């Protein structure tokens, strides 16, 4: 086991990880269970987190890579009890059905609203192409991301 | 059979786009799924699976695996008694599958062999498909468990495999199950009405054949469970499933222990679509690993295992023969189905029977019907239930043929369907009575209108095409388990005046619990925000058969209405003591009880509750139970038909219309527009109802265009989402949802089911649109560019 020193959701944290372990499994083991496991190969997007302002598949990165970096998981969005605007929009638009893919979509959506502020619906759909949902047909997820953008982005 | 008190109530919550009651848990990541559960001392379970399609197991040596530090249990087929052999249809006391219900001197007698258990949780003697379970381990962590699997030595004697149905039916074919001499798992055949007479009266008879592929549910959460035994021999299982009570029933039979000693907890389910509604081998295996290791064991399937060894849709080969009058009136329909069953029966017979009873025998009400379905064992992974339950395969055949017939006879496909459309009060050849809410005609008219059918037909664009397809489906299905189509709940007004519904109903992400709360709010006159739903646990004071057959809103909702109606009486009785007014003068709205004659005289529900629990001076509480069973019927064993209304009380209808563009160079199909008009009765929550249709469209489009598990020579080639393409956000065309709200007299506030129905018409509507675009017909799904291009040439 090695020590991985990261900032997770604003807190300096030391994660214990084997050199071969992926970031998703280490985050999950440390209680960040919003980071879901839908596959192991970057095929579904359920494990999407934000690392240093980039949305990434945490299953495809070695945990050690996160050393010295800043990680935001879904748990970090509702810090302090009040939820983020994008979470509110997911509730309002009915964007979560079974909810399993939802954490990944919200993290990707947060990245989109912060980094592609004037994206069209087509561009939003393209940006969401790395996240799979089997319940919704995406319409309400796209609506939620667009609505968040129109109301001024995150928070 | 129970009657729902029909009373006039104001609709405040019903019909509104209210947020789902579990939405906050889902958007914050608080919702706990199977893989998120971690109990103290929990071990990791893993399964060793067969690399062969068909092989005798000569020896399984587990000594090295057992010796590995960190391994706590290793089990093989020899460690699990023979009586643990199971099958979905085995439990005659808990379940009546069609032939059992028919039984005796039935016209359907001999329809299929008696149900037989054909699946042992861990293979004994031989393996029958690539992925068949052989042995399992429990270890302190995943790495150790995987290493232990690699140390298990299995000696196989490979046998010739039979992986295609044509081969399986040949006289000297290898036998998947040695005792089944013709590989015929089941053979369903029969006739309803005077088939030969109806054929004689027909002016035209057409016969066409179609085929469909293996499609996987591909839930975002893979299958899995956690098992824990206590020292008194009670088993607790956490598993995201559709049917906690009936899976427990099956598990209790297999483990030979009382149902009440098993507690199944299923709070959040990461997608199901039919794949999580029956007992699975991994559940039994996990329970045995937990017993052997005397520790909680978590057994979660990998994505690769999910694709190679769970569920999926049965591939069908369907031949439809239809007899019609010159006018286009449908007289007779014969359907022959060949089902690739894979290695084990699962729900194969029930799925085929549904395909026969619904689209084949009911859509456009042929006067007589003949059917013949052969369910054939092969050395492949076994398909089972998948949203639509046989209806998508058969509807693809029937609705494709409708357009082929229209073209041959020069009929307008819209008018041809309208002429034959089911209408309220119609009775089918096998005795299904169409409800008063039947609105197929309106669905066709509105779908055609919304897609701009006739304008576009007048101004055709090259390479573009229009197609439509209709649907009949059930709301609930009597006969799936015993003689019941019911649900129950317990309602409690808490001492602060808020309300808790303890529901048997499962919510797979559909919004069923939200819908129950909305129904409760308006039935009881309380605020929606003050209602909580506690469900997904067999230890709760509630029962339900499960979330399948599009039944939850209807049966669960009616149970809530009944409980609420009783609750109102109790509330008014207590409030009348507080207000010194007769109970008959009282009503309740927004959690306030008031006098109808003098509305300013009122008392809050909170005050009534406080009085009930602390001040009435006599034992009193505010707890009621609602039990509902639909007035549906079982098949009549003497006639082989149903007495009215048949297995469902509220059949649902739909018409989908699609516009596509086909690239003549590549054969690629682009869906421009999809319109889905559904007769759903009263819509309780438009947002969740739309979500069902939009989500079903994704599965339907996948079935139509892309999805294929590519099982070649018995080997499932897809392993993850890089091989198995489900539609992504940019791939989805706009889906226009139209609700034709014709209230059903038996539904809660007039509602009917929706979940499965919306998937079914998509593929045939797309296929018909493609045929219109390329002026040629592809008769097998999916409509890949290759097939389209070959048909064009």
C-alpha cells in the first residue's frame, strides 16, 4: 500500500492504495460510494469524477495518479447541506430514474456547465456521449443540464 | 376480488409533475445500491464459470484454492444438494403457468410438458453453456477471490455442442439435457375459435416469416446480492430486484426453509427491465457461500458476467399466416414461433405464451387463432424476461406483415389498421374483453396527425420513409403466480400528522413510489410533501407480487386508495369527537379536517393524530391496510379460454409513428422523428410517464437498429459497452409523447400501465418506415446497415 495525498471535496486526504489499483475502487473503499461501478473499461461513465477541472473516468486512472491533485465527487456538491443548482435541476426535470448513472451524469454535467457555458443542445448531447443511461432516453438529463446552464451555471 | 370505493375527490397531486420522492437521494449519491452495502466482516464472492458450451465435468479439485490464505469458503455443485435444482415454473403451489391453469380436460391439454426444474445453482455432471456456474469462492478481498478461482482445477470431457435451433431439432442432435430426447423444452400449441372456418371465409391468405436477435437489458447496475445468516438460521439478502416476495418464495423452496426466515431487502434497483424478477443462480450460490464461511458475503457480477450469463431477450423466428376479407377485415391468424431457449428454461414458456396471447391473438382481434411455439434448448446462455415479455418479437412480425399486406392489397396502412382496431367491449377469440378505456383508434389518429403522415405522403422526399405500428399490452397479468393479481399496503398517520405508506410495490426507477404518494395525497386529502413511502423489504406489513407486467400503478395504487378510504373513516370518527360534529359532515383537504356545513370549523390532521395516540382516553391508532386484487380471470380449464375479462382488467394500446432517412450508400438508418401515442388512462405524473416512454424508446430503437449480443457458436462475443452499443445522448432522435387519457373505470383515478408497452411498437414502426424509404423489406432485426444495403441491391 502506498499513500496518495489528494484534496477530495475540499479536504486534504491521504488515501491508501495498491500501486495497481484504480482511482474508482480506492474512492469507493473510502466511502465515496456515489462513484459507481458500471463496468471496468471506461465504457459507461458511471464513475465520472472531476479531477483538477477535468471530468474523468475514475476506473481508467491509477489511484497513484491522483497524488497532489484535487478530486470532486458527487458527495462534494452537496457540501454544507444545500444542493447544487444542477442537482436541483435533475430533481425538477425528472432526470434520475433508477439513479445509478446519475452521479456520473451530474459530474459530467457540472463540467459542461462550467466549461462550455454557451453550448447548444447538440453540443451538450455530444459532451454527454461518454455517459450511458438505460432508463431515461436522455431527454430529461439533457433538459436538466441545459436548464442549469440557462440559469447561470453551477451553484 | 375487491371493489374500490368510487368517491369524488379533488385532484391536487394527481396529474401533476411532482418531483420523485427519492430524487434527492439519487442526485446526492445517498441512494444505496447493492454494491454500496458493506457489512462488518463482509467477504467477496466470485463464481467460476464454464469455458465450454457443453462438457462433462469429470473432477473438480478445490484443494489448492482452499489452501490459499484469505479464502474462507469454496463450494462446488457437489456441495449443494440435488433438491436445490430449480426453475422459474417449478413451484406449483405458488404459481400457475398456463398449462397448469389449463390442466384437466382442457383444449390446451398437452400444450407443454409439466414444468421441470432444469437448473442447478452450480453445475452437477455437466455444463451447458459458456458461463454456466461450476464453483464459487468467498475470500477476504476481490484479488484473493480471483486468485482462488484460478486455483480450482476442473477436468472436463468436452461434448459436441448444439448451438443453433435448426441443429437442435435434428433427430440425432446432441442433447442439452440428457433426459429431454428432442431438445424441446416446451411445445405450446392450440386453437381459439373456428380457425379452418375463418380461413375458408378469407379472400386472401398471406404467410411471412421474421426473426429477432439476442438483446440484453444492460442495466447500469449489474446483478448482485449480499447474504448474511444469523445464529438462529435466518437469512437476510440485500439485492436490487423487481419481486422481493416471489423471489423469496422461490428461494425458500430451494433452501427448504420457511419464507419468514428469509428477509429480502431491495431498496434501490439500478435498472431491471425484466432482468431482476426471478431467482438467479448467483443468489443461491451467495447464500451458500455465506453459510459455509459463516460471514456476510457480497457477490456482484462483473459486466462481462452480466453479458455472458444473465437474462436477455429470447431470439424468435416467427411465421405469421393471416387470412382477410377483400375489405381488409382480418379473419384468421396463425403464428408459429421457434424460440432459442439456450441451456435453461427460466421464463421461456411464459414469455412465448404472452407473445401468443397478446399481439398474436388480440391485436386487431382475429376471429380465430392458431398457435404453435417450440421452445428449444441450445448450448447457449439462457434468455428470460425482458421489458415487453415476448410482445416486441411477435409485434415486429405481425406489424411488419400488416404493412406487407397493405402494400399487396393496395390498402392504406393507416385505414387498414383503423378498420381492424380493437374497440371498447370487443371480446377476442380467447376471451379477453377490451376495457372501456380502449383508445387504439384515437392513438392511431393522433400519431398519424403528429408525424404529418398525409402531408408527407403527398410530398415524398427521396430516401425518407414513414412507418407506424400498434400495440396491445396488459396492465398486470393474472396467472403469473397463483390465482392473484394483487397488492397490499399499510398506511400510518404518524403522531405529527404526516403519513407513511408501507408498500409492497417496488420502484425500479419508474417513479412508482412517487405515484403511490400522489394517489395517497388525493385519496386521503393530505399534502404530498407529508407522505413518505417505505418499501422494498419483505419484513414490512405489505405484500406485492412484484414490479413486472406494467402493474405497479394499477394494483399498488388501488391498494393505497382502499387503505386511504378506510383511513378517512378513522380520521373522521376521531375528528367528530374533537369537533362535536357528526362524521358524515366532515371532509379533509390539505391535511385539515373541516365541517362541510361550516367550513370554518376545522381541526388539523396533526391534532387528530395527537388525540388518537395520546388523548383519546382509549386505545386508538391511525393505521389501516389496503388490499386489492384486480377482477381479472384465469384460463378456464374446460374450454382453454378465458372468462371475461381475461388475465388483465385494463389492456393498454398505443400507436407509434416513425420517420427515417436511409443512406443509400451506407445502408445506415437515421431516425428523424418518433411519435408515441399511448392510451394510458389517467396520467398520474406526466414527468415519470414521459420518462417511461422516452426510456422505452431507447430500448426499442436499440432492438430495431443496433443491439445484438452476437452469440456465435455459443460464445457471447460482447463483453462490455465497447462491444454492445446502446444509444448514447447524441444518438437519440426526438421522441414526441402523446397521452390519450381515457380514464379506465377500474384504475386508480383512471390510470393504466405504461412501462413495457412503450418499447413494443418502436421496432416495427422503424422497420415499416425503412421499408417505405427503400421500397424493400428487411425481415430480421436489427436493421443493420449491412442488411439494409443487401436488401437494396
